């Protein structure tokens, strides 16, 4: 079975992890800061905080933003549940704005319609690696005094153009914070892991505090100092630390981001050329002025049932997937927040027809040919 996503690990990656195993630090050591600096420099952000997962990154970003009970925060219904769960973790109320039928990212007009006096933030999702319209979204957020947290779990290396200037997702040029995931199916991996980037020093310092139990050893911030052993807990934080082992792997992988992106784009182009004339399929749409990082390659089935195509491809050995089940249709969100089927018709229509093909740097040309052949045969 050819998986839809897979890590790409080389001998040099393994050696970097071995080097840490032979060092004095396995966690809370120098590899963490080096990894943070590398990602911040790549994205063009001032600060970066590495954490134990993409979900942890979302949770801490929501807390750093000050989301609290009574606040509403809007996100996309087409995403993994963590994008909405982080709002609930902070005690706030999740809300959704329907997606654009072409990009599958949050629809800015629908977003404007959902904003109320209780709305305090928005979490746009760069779905599949396709950047949202951050220029328009930022303008809406500024007008309504909303905190913007970009969910870029799919979008490391993606970029977008505003007034002739290109910005990498993660630069926070049009947001307050951006989160990344380093799960094995993502662009680079640390096994599990995540990162928050920001240009706001206050957010940065609060993220550092919340990452490690809310504890500080900074003498300038402590109420007193009883000795070198002394520390103080200033907030209710979490153990969301990431290990030096993971960061050594991530740091090695960071050097290959552009190579991985090039391969993903080559595969997407192969698929686009192969499927362009199949009337029963709708190809992914790329908004002008953006460069997708192609975390996912999602087709829409037009004239045939998705389940039929899914089963045929699975039976052939092509490990297709479906991204995602609309969050508002999940039993938890319907039970506790009153969402119902039909609330977000574009998201629901998208889901009924979506199918994800394998796309990752480990795919060989032979495997790509096999996937293409399988899709062509299954759609005849």
C-alpha cells in the first residue's frame, strides 16, 4: 500500500540524533534553541517556540492570545479537530466560517458575517498548504481587533504575495502567531512536535512560560531569590516541552525543506497533467499570488461516488485518504455547541466529494506512475 503521507529520513538525520544521544543533553538543551532559530530564520519571524506537538502549539497560542470564557473564536470547519479544540481548551466558544469552494480555505466574506461583539480571534487554516488570503483576512481582523493565529500545520514553506512582496507563511507578516506541526506526514518531522512563530515579544515570553509549567527562573521576573535552586510558578502552564533528540532530527530536516517542497511540487504537477482531462475529477485550485507547499493533493469527485473511487483505489494498493470530516458534524461539537448538519454547506459539499492522493518526497517515480495509472483505471 502506497501511503498518502510518509516521513523522509536520511542517514544524516539519524546521525544527528545519535550525536545528541552521545551528548550531555537529551532535553531542554541547546538543540532546542538551534531548531527554533533555524525555523524562525527560514520563515522570517523574530521568535519561535518549539513544543511537543502541533496541538500543543495551538493550545499555547490560544492561551497566549488571552482567549477566555465568553470569547468567540472563528476557524474553518475543514480542518483537523485540533484547530477548534484549542479554542475549547482555552475556555472560549468555537465558531466556524464556511470555506471558499475553490481554495477550501476560510471564506473571508463568510468570516465577516460571523464576527460578533464576542469575537476575539480567528484561526485561519492554510488547508493542504494553500495559503489563505492573509491580506484580506488581516484587514478584517484589524478592523475588528481580532487576534490572528495562522494554523500552518500544512504550510511550512508556502508563501503568498501582497503588493509585490512575497511573504513566507510563518513570517507573521499578517498575523499575531503561526503554528506548525512536525508529525511524520508533514513537510519535516521531529516524530511528534510543533512550533509557534511570532514577532510579538510579549507573546513569545508567555509562550515560553506556558510551555514549561508556568515556571520561571528569570531573577528579574521573580518576586524573590532564595538561591540558585530557586524558581517560581507564575501561571498554570503545561509540560509541552520538546526533546533535544526531536530537535536534532528537526534541525537536520530543516536544511532539506526546499528540496522536499520541490519534490512535492513535481508530484503535484505530474498529477495535474495526468488528470486534467478527466471530467469526473476537479483538480486542486491554486490562488494567484500564492505558492502552495502541497501537504495534501485533494481531488473532488464530480460524476462518481467518492466511496466507490476510494474503495477502488484502496483495493489497487493506492493509500488514499479523506481530509477532513467537517468539525461541526462531529458528535462532540453537535452535543456541546449545538452545531448541525447543513450549517456550513460548502464544507459539507466539499467533504462528500474529497479524496486525497499520496504525495510526499519518499514517493518514487514508479510509485507516482502507479498512482496515476490506478486513478485513470478507477475513473473509467
